[in-house]
């Protein structure tokens, strides 16, 4: 077992991030605004918003076999990681749906079997861990949902979180550096919430910033090409 003194520990130079928001609030567009070259896996078919961004290469998932398709994308990203500053997986929420649909198509009922849900949980965790191990900024996107939280004193409140399988969402949020909620204000301005509260789950382990504009994300985290 290797022991490292705290004085010798430095912050990661490659950010591992989950960004989430309502559909249409600008998650995919973030890929075009990242500093450096970005490799995108388009899972939900929204990559058309990246038209004109020469710094972006896009691969589209095979809806018929999403499991094998994401493994092939990972293999390509691993082999070519030196060419890219950012790997952008867009998005995990829709990937879950595609994966379960593909399993359901193989059953008589047309529905996934009970065991498939546990297999999906393990698969998603492994996917996130494998991508996180790549020497690049890794950005996962997801749609948002809410969960009900009850305090010990009985007080209840709803909190926005990424729409990822309930049994593993805490685990996945725990193994990334940043969880950021993207919001769009009434005037059209889009920005990230980087500090959480009772209403919003967010965290930022790479800087002291509590929020930023959409295009400033990597720079405020210290992973931009400044």
C-alpha cells in the first residue's frame, strides 16, 4: 500500500464532471464551448446544435445495441485520448432508456427482466469509472429529476439531482469532481450552479467557485487552456 503525505497531494489536472439540466437548456452546446478538442458521444440525438464547431468530433450511438456501442466508443476514446482534451458523453439518462429497451426487445413480454436493472446499475458504474480513468477532462450529461429528502427532524424537501438510476446516483455523483446544474435565466443567460443546497445537489472539488457562466466552466475549474 502506497502512502502519500497530504503536502504532496495536488488537485487533479483533468476534471471529471456531471452536468445536468432540463432538456433544451443547453447541455449539449457546452461541448462546443469547451477549450481544446472535444470528442462527443451523441446518445440522445441532439448533436445538431454543435453545427459549425470545428473543435468537436461526434460519434453517434447505435440505438440497436447501445451496450456494445458505448464500449466501442470507450475503446476509441482510450486509443485516441492524446488527440482530445475533453471526452463528452451526452447523455446518461437517455442511455439508461436505450439500454433497457434493448433488453426488453429480447424478452417475450417486451419488458426488461428484473435482473436487467441490477446489471444496468453495475454497467453504468463501470462505464463511469472507466471513462474517469482516461487522461482527459470527462464530462457526462444527464437530464434532471427531483428526489424527496426527509431530515431526522421530519422536515421534507425536494432536491434537483441528475436523472440517473436511484440506487447508484449517489455513488456516481460521489466519484466525480464536479456535479453542476445548468440553468437558463429569464433573460436567456445560461450558467452553472456549482455549490449545492437543500434544493439543488451540486459540488465543486476543483475550485472555490460557486457558479459560472456556461462558457466559463473549464476555466473556473482550472482545467481550461489559459
